[in-house]
C-alpha cells in the first residue's frame, strides 16, 4: 500500500516537472521569437518609414525566412498607424497591409479560433482592408451569437462601406441605439446618403435605427439629413418628436419656426422644455414671450429651460430681474432668482 502511494506521488511529481519543463521551453521559444522580431524592427522600421513617407521609392526587402514576417509587418504597420500621419501616408500603410497581411486574416476568419478572429477583425478595420469586404460580410452573415465578435464584425462592415449591412441595420430590431450610432459614424457620405434614402422610403424602420439616425445627424450637423429631422417634428410619436427637437438644438436652425409655436402648450412637459431650448439655440426673438410664459410652468425642468434660454437674448437678465420681483406667480419668481444667482451669471 505504501509503495503504491509513493509511486503515485512520484508519478504526479514527474508529470508536474514535465509540464513545467514544457512551459519553460514554450516561454523561451516565445522570448527568442520576440527578440528576433525586435531586432528586425530596429533594422526595417526606419526603412519602411522612409518608404511610407515617400523619401524611398522601392519597398524594403523583408527577411528571407518567412517565420516572423507576418508578425513583424503587423506590429510595424500598427505602430505607424498610431503616429500622426498624412492621408497619403496612411494610404501607403493600407496598401502594405493588404499586400502582406490580408491573406492571413482571410484564413483566420475561416479557420481561426474566437480570439484569433476577433483580433483579425480589429486589424482589418484599422488597416482598412477593402479587399476583405466580402469575406467580412459573409462571416457576419454566419454569426448567430450576438457577442463581441458580432459587434466588431458589424463595425468592420460599416468601416468597409458594406451596402448590405445598412439594409439589415434599417430593419433589424436587434441592434442597440449605441451600436447603430457607431455604425453611422463609420459611413462615408455616399453610404450615409443611401441610408437616408432607405429611411425615407421604408415604413418598418426599427425605433433604435430611427432614434440613432436623428441624434447622430444633429450631433454632426449633417446638412443633407436636416430636412428629414425637421420633418420628424410632425411625427405622431412623442419620442420621435423629442429626438428631433433635441437634434435641432444641435443644428441651431429651423426652416419653419412656426412649427415650434404649438409645442409651448404641449401636454407633454418634455416638449415644452425642448421648445424653450430650441428657442434659445435658434435665437428666435419672436418666442421670448413664450419663454416668460414657461417660467410659470408647474414642471421645474420646463421653468429652468425657459429661464436659462431667456439669458441667451440681449436683455435677458433684465427680464429675469423684473420677473423675480414683479411676477404674480411664485414659481416664476423663484426660477428667475435661481437663474440670476447661478455661478457665472452674465448680466447683460
């Protein structure tokens, strides 16, 4: 019995020592590979930098041994992208990446494990590998799980201006508001214009897509989308109208200010609040009396928006001073006093 126990103990110890030896060997091999790549980087990076910047005409030669070529080029080009380069220099990097890295990423999307595919997708986006557009879309179409691979794949599709992606996004109920805004941020003008056409012609637009499109357009003040946003002020859905009003506050303009008049008496306090904000953002002098009217609103946020946007106009503080002492409504007097005593008040 004791002999069996000792044999088991020594067997386990032997297995542990074998595993340790294998780990040490693996670590040493990786360190040797890293040292070899670093040495090649010291030699080749200055040469490729001159080539990318146009001071050297011929592309530098890579080492004859293929073992570390891919990792060398990936790391070197990634470091170049992190620098402040001109557009033509970034284009040169993208061309080099397409030549030396694209085929490896194509194989990784088909046969790599989850982590390798995710890593490949990030580099495909960073290097703008348009030659892999179809591969990425086909991979996206096969993903069933809505995990980080799905999210990164859809980001890459947007970066590579994949038209079919936006068809799916307009109708999809699965994409979040934030994810759709990420996609819109990556679109060029042509695909954004095409997406606008889809939004105008389709009835079954997902709510998240509509909200994100309206918000994104205002944040970036995209002129070609402005008419679409302004039209949504007349939408029958309250949330759509609110998103449009918020977006127009960023645009700081309206082609038809008369539309705004009906919102000062809206039954929804959020619309009354945004009516005040839009008045200030667009400097609509004709609605200053409406702002004074809103100082008596029974919702604090509406009163605050009215008072805050009165200050935008010349003589706004003077009006607030009068309200703070003479107005019959206690709500109006309190909000006027509050606005006048806020830190940094500008008495004009």
